[in-house]
C-alpha cells in the first residue's frame, strides 16, 4: 500500500460502460478501467487498528473525534469499540487498484487487490441521534498488513460507506429502450436499484478476480480455491449469494443470517473449509441466481546492531513521509530540494520513485561524513592508541542509535544518521588492529577472518531487523523495537571491548621491528593506486548495494505486503554466503586473486540485475554480490596494510577507507538517480559497464606484494587481542 499525494482524476480512467461496449486494442496496456466511483463517502477504522498500516496515517489525522460503536446492539454495551470516521472520502474502484482519497487531508492510499483478504457487506447501526432512521450498509474489508510466511499473517480492518449507486451499463440502456425480454428487464432493473454498498461490493469482487491472490501453489487445498475468492462469511457480515430482491442478501438457512460460535460447525468443517448448504428445494445456497455453481471460497490473499536498519530504509522513509504532511517539515524541505533536482532532467518521473532518491541521498550523506571522519579517526588511533579510538567511536555509535530510538520525526532520524556517520570507526579500526597483531605472512587470512565476522553480522542483522520491524511497541515510532534491541547490543559490545580488548598499537620505542622482521624489497602497489581503485569500485557497487531493497520493493515485488521481510532475507543470504567464503576460501587465497575474483563477480551481478524477473534469478545475482562483498574490500585492505609502517598504519588505512567512503557517498545518489530517471535496466547496465573499467585497472595495474624476509614470531598479546577482536 502506498500514499497518494494527488487526487485521482476520473478522466484518466476508462469508464466501465465504454470498456464493455468496445473491444480494447490491448488487454495488457492502457489506462485502468473505472468500475465504481463514489464521492463524499466515509472511511471507518477501529481505534485499535490505527498504526498497523502507515499509509492511512494522513487520513486518520483528519478523522472525526473518536466515537463508540456497539455494532447495533445497544444491550451489549460491553462489545462497544472506539472508532474513527473520516468523512468526504472519494472511492475509486479501478481495474488496477482500490484508491481512497480525502481532499481535506490532501492525501490518500492505493490498496492492491491481493492485500484485500476479505470483503463483505456489513449492516451498520443507525445514528444514535436518529432512532427512526434505518440501519445503513457498508463494505467491510480485511487488509493484509504484513506476512513473514504463509502461517503468520497480520491484518487490519476498515469499513467503507459509499454514497453512489452502480453506474448504468450500456446493455441496461439498450434493454430499456428496445423493450427487451422480461428476464433481461428484471435483471437490469435489479442492477439499477442496487444499494451503494452492493454496488461497491460487486465492483470490488470483479476487480479482485483480475488479481489472483498470491497463494502457494503447493498448498494442499489448492483445488478448493478459486480466483478472487476473498468473499467470505464472517460474524456480523452479510454476503450476496445470488439474491437481489431486497437490500440485503438472504440469510443462510438455520443461521439467522450469521455464523456464530454455536452454529459454526454447520458451516465450517474441522479443516476450516466452507460446508455447502442446501435450501428446502435442494439447490445449493452457494449457487448463483441460475442455480449454477459459484466460484469456490478461498483464502485471501556494523556489527549486527548496525545492520538492523539496512532492510528498513524503504519502510522508515515511507513512515516519515506519511507522518509529516506539513510543507515546512524537515522531510518535505528535503523532498523539495530533491524534486528541484528531478526537474533538471527532461524525462518526467513517477512520484513513487522519490523514496528511492531520498534513500540514496541519506546513504550518500552517511558515507560522506565517513569520508571526512575516517582519516581523523585513523590519525587519532596512531596517536592515542587503537583501543582508545575504538571506545570513543563506540560511544558515538551509542548516541546515534539512541537518537534513532526516540526518532518520532524525520529531523531526529536525520540527526541520528549524522552522528553515526561522524563516529563510525569500527571497520577501519578493526582492520588496523588486525594489521597490528599479524605479520605479512598471516595478513590475508587475518583480514579474511575479520571480514567474516562482519559478514556474519550482515547475515543475521538485516533479517533480525526486518523481523523486529513487525513488532510495534511505541505507536509514535513503529521501528523503536528494532532500534532498542540494536542499542542493547551495541552497549554490550562496548562494555566487552572496555573490559577485554588490550592496546595493540606498538609503543614508540618499537617503531622498527627489533625482532628481526625486515623488508628487503620495495612495495609494488602505491597507496594512491589502491585509493583510486577503492574509490572507482565502490562508486557503482555501493549504488547497487543500496538500491537492492528499492529494486525489490518497487520493481520486482511492488505489491508484496512486507517488502522489509524480502529485503531482510536477501541481505541475510548475501551475508551468509560472504561469511562462508571469507571463513574458508578467501583467507587461503592471495589478496590480489581475491580482488580480481570480486570485481569480475560484481560486473556479472550488475548485468544480471538489469534483466532479472524471478526470485531464483534474484538470488543468483545476490550470490554473485556475496562473492564481491567477501573479496574486494578485504583484499584491498590486505594490500593496503602491506604499504603501511607501524607509525602511520592508522593514517594510511584511514585514507584508504576515506576514498572508499567517498565512492560510497557518490554511489547511492548517482546510481539511485539513474534508477529513478532512466529505469533499472539502464542503471544496472551502466553500472556493469563501469565495473568492467575497474576490472581492467585491477588486472592491468595491481601486482602481488613483493616477498619479504619475515620473522614469524608475534607479540604475546596477539592471541588474546585476536580473540577479542573476532568476538
């Protein structure tokens, strides 16, 4: 479900009468067909349902004061529930999506039909101040809000109270004018006198049939399911089953019109399947007006803490966008700048891609701050020690995640990203510590082990973050649970480092290796060359890495009810493969071979992402990206460590990371702009072509480190320091 910022225009749709009177040029293109439209309608949401779907937030802000409803049974006041009613809502039932829009809120919501798991006609209680007024009718709908698997589905309920009857059909006009047969006249007369709720219900049923529910084809009950089978019977709900002789459909025999706890066994078997009932003449109640069979009923449709936020970016930004409707808010100001940037291009861009550009801008900001801070953190570790610098960095991380915990608006969330970007030093300091405790013969394997630890965090972090995103404890910040768990983990990590991590930077008196380690040949890879390749590699790779969740959410699975869960699984898959590779293969290969393997895999993955359409192909490309994640940066860090001396190791590795982060700063903004402007096929094709240039530089200019005479003896603290570092 997505937020609408502009009111739908009736003229942009094909009227149903026109669609039925002519043969369309194509059944797969063209504007959607408008099956039903009703203005000045009402949207009713129970107070307990508010917050389940963030896209409804702008509408709820303009709802009437809460009022208590008792489902029409005044003697059962204990069943009363508080409801919010939004007046003057325009309803558009199109062949594409169900659209709701409020002019007062200047916002609406687009609901994909597969997310509507149930819809039915509901009898509404008469207004309390009008005892002589008959009860009204509405259409009750149950919407799927999130699902991690087929057995764990979360839903919310809404009720729509329309005002417009069904539109007149062309066959109705001709039958009336030509004086057709009595049966046709009766049918047309019934259609013409449908109540607004029945007209809305029928339109929803017809459009739902155009979008089959995303059920698993391997389910045991597939043979019992029909397309568009979201019309179910629920307590308090009436379902049209073929009779249109009155304002409500006939009740099921023996049920009094409702399924209750006492008679449920008469209609639902032990497996949850609907039991067909026969009327007194032997005809199936579920049959149509002709006595035929109706469609069978069916179901509706940095650390480990640092990685929590990765799969949540699309949902986070959508949450703040629906929450902050004021044009002067920080988020809308940022969006205004981005929209001004969009207008510099000649090709119009759909508004839904604004979230892609905004996500790229935030990723670029974080990496740009890292590019500024990395050299400073590196020099500080050379001067004050690795342990001291790392503890200060962890303190900044705690402040960043704490701000995220209380980020009920975009301004606070932006501040948390700024603090995190300026203080994040875990990666480069872990690399420097790994260099301190290893000699040249062990450098590659030690770097691979450190990389494996980060990959393990990227395996479990995104998946855990996506799972925690479905747990809402604070309604003002639905992501506070994920942020709170992240804060707890990072505090435990900081305490552990404070208690057990020794200082690994050599003392000033040991600037030369007195133990006999001597370098007899000069290095062959200049730091400037390594910095350049690091920058050129991360420029396209970081864009692909950051755009992957948006590719899943907007291109591959646009109607998925829980894109964060899909993102979490894909990122977790990448982290798992990368950690396995770094813990086994990468640590045994020369650093230059590692880098070459990674850049070739990255180029192949980019060209695949430009064309893929299926889930298996997505995971195949993700496997190639996992190879890249496991190799290139680890290999470049290993090659860079060979160029460092003990007195400037932190500075040199900090500069290497700074150039990489500069590539990360530009990559998401540039690549997401391409993704939004030229489309995903062009964006990934251009990215793959750029990566081929990096492949040429790597194979043409980089060389393996020159052999050296090495004393394999290590300081006594190395074993304890390595153990602490890996933990």
